[in-house]
């Protein structure tokens, strides 16, 4: 889940959800990282427009993952997403659950 807080300059926001530490990464932080790695990437686009594009791309990606029950997705620059249905044993019996695993792409070293 991505956080789109206005003016948030923190790299990540830690929260507790179901007794699990969850770090949220803001859209602004992603944009700052993109600009640091490639300053010419966004050109003269306003930050609000770039943020809308990034949020739209992330929503589209989430839609693709959620629309599949099983399979593999290869996303250029991100890596491979494996989607499987697994049987999870609960107190009442077994439940089928979706497991999504991201294998990140290898980052090429700059020469």
C-alpha cells in the first residue's frame, strides 16, 4: 500500500497492522528517488502530474495482480511477480489463499 501524504518528506512511515510492522512508501518519496537517479526523466512536468502518473501506474499494476488467480508476470524494471493459490490451515479447516511473491530485477551497475 502506498501513502500519498502531502508534504511528507520521510523515506518511509512505519505502522502496525495485524501485529506486523508495515512500512509505507509515499509517492513523493518514489518521485524524489526517480529524479535523483535520472534528473531528466520527468522533464518539465509539474510534480503533481508526475505523482498522478506514478499513482496511476501503481493502481494499474495492482489491478493486474488482483485480476489473476495464478501465474507469473514479468514487469520491466521491477522484476517477476509469482501468483499462486495456496492452502492455509486454520482452526476450522483449510482455506485457499492467494500468495503473491515479487522477485526483484537485478540492478545494473553504472559504469
